[in-house]
């Protein structure tokens, strides 16, 4: 029997890491008989990559791009001269390691339709006369923005106006003035939307409020866009010829990935739509 895997220790309840944090773990190697070991190493890495294809007539063009954020390596068993390999006895062997995640403006972990930002621990084990074995564990990195520079912007109230004509079997105009308390929200927070609706039409209007995620992928001067609906709610109905103030609350899902605005090849934004 030969078993080889890697694990790491959580540093908080959410099991996430940030710039400057230490990540410690162990590599477990279980063997049922004596095994020769040439070398053992582990790397901590962070990278982003995007990939998609588009068809133009008979030609298919592949768009791809990569970003590398850091790569650190620890050698746990040093490779020696030929014939001087380490010999492991039967049983479980444990090798510990620690990395410090570098400082820097690195984007948060994210997996989308056409790309991802991933942070990994990768172990490589070499044995004489055999193909090297590899083990990998992903960890979640959360970017720590410069809060002092953006907190005032994120706390500012947001306003929007929308007007549309209704021409299907009826006629008239509906206008909306929309307001939220601020721009930035955390997972689990309640987003309150206040809409002043003036229904100057001849039919009942029911406002719809939705939160959606906008994923943008960039490569070779092109952009690939993917829209994902997160939440959708209906407000109270507005009778014809009336003006109403409608308040709707949306609870941000606690497992929603954070925005990604500091990666040149992959961006994640959240937008609110009222209509």
C-alpha cells in the first residue's frame, strides 16, 4: 500500500487566508513495506487563468491568459547522489511545513465559467525508477483591500432612475427612483432597496428586484461575459395612476464570493437591477 496526501491547518472559523498569514500543514506518506525516497518538496502557489473559445465561420479561436502571483517552495527531503536514497520503514511518515503568504494586492479565490483564481499547496514525491507522485490541496485566499481608501466610497448612498413606456394593449409611463443605503455590502448583510414608483399607466405594475453576479474574462484584447442571477424578489403591486414608496430587503448569501476588481484577466462584480 502507498498513500500520499497533504493537509493544512485552518487559522479562522471561515478557513480563509489573507496576505501575510502563515499557512502550516503536513504531508502524510503511508507505506506497507520499505520504500526508497529520493526527494520530497512542497510548493505554495497562487495564480489566475482564463480560457474560452469562439467560432468564426470555419475557424475556432482559443482565448487564454494567465497571471502568476507567487510561488514558494520548501524541500523536505533533499535529493542525494544516485544510490543514496532515504529508506522509509513501513508505517505512516509525517512531514511538516509552514509558508507565509506574501504581502501584495492579490485577488481573492474564485472559480467561474471561463476562468479561475486558485491558491494551492502542491507536494511532489520522487522515488528511484518511478514516476513522481503529486498531491494537492487548495486553500481559500481573501483579498484585504485598503479599507481606509475605499470605505468612504462604499458607505455612500446609491441612487438610480428608470422610466419606461408601456405599449402592450395599454399605454402610459412608469418612472422609478431607486435608493440603497450604501454601495458596499458584506456576506450576510441585508440590502434594503427603497423605490419611489410613479405609475402613470393604465395597468398594474409589479416591480422586480434582482441581484446578479457579473463575471468578465479577458484575453487577447477580447472579453467574455457571464451573468449569474443571485437573488430575485417581487415588490408589492402598484395600481394604475398611483404613486407608491416600496421598500424591499434582500439578504446577501453568506457563501457569496467577494468581488474581484484587482485582477486584469478576471473580474467579478455585483449589480442590482430594479424593473
